[in-house]
C-alpha cells in the first residue's frame, strides 16, 4: 500500500477510535474525486469496518454543501 494511503487508513482508524458517535454511524458516503479511486475506497472501508456508499452526485454535493455553509 502506498505510504499516503497508509496515512489515510491511520487517520480513519484514529477518527473511529476517538469518536463519541461511532455507534451512531450507519453509512459512509464517499464524495469528491477521491471517491472514484478503488484503493482509497477499500482503505476507508477497511478502516471503518463497513462498506462505503456513493448515493449522491460526488461532485455536485460538494458545491451544494459549500453554498449552504457560505458566510
């Protein structure tokens, strides 16, 4: 595994172990360009112990979110 993906998996594992809401998660939605890279999808799935989802338009949802939270 490339070193950068190892760091992603390590970050995901730390986020999972430090999260107080871990039991409330029911899915992981992959968005943006990285959501199309198979090894990244696999790394995130393994780190969180669940399959990732792609139910939203990966690019459009980022723009919508930015519009909602723009000051």
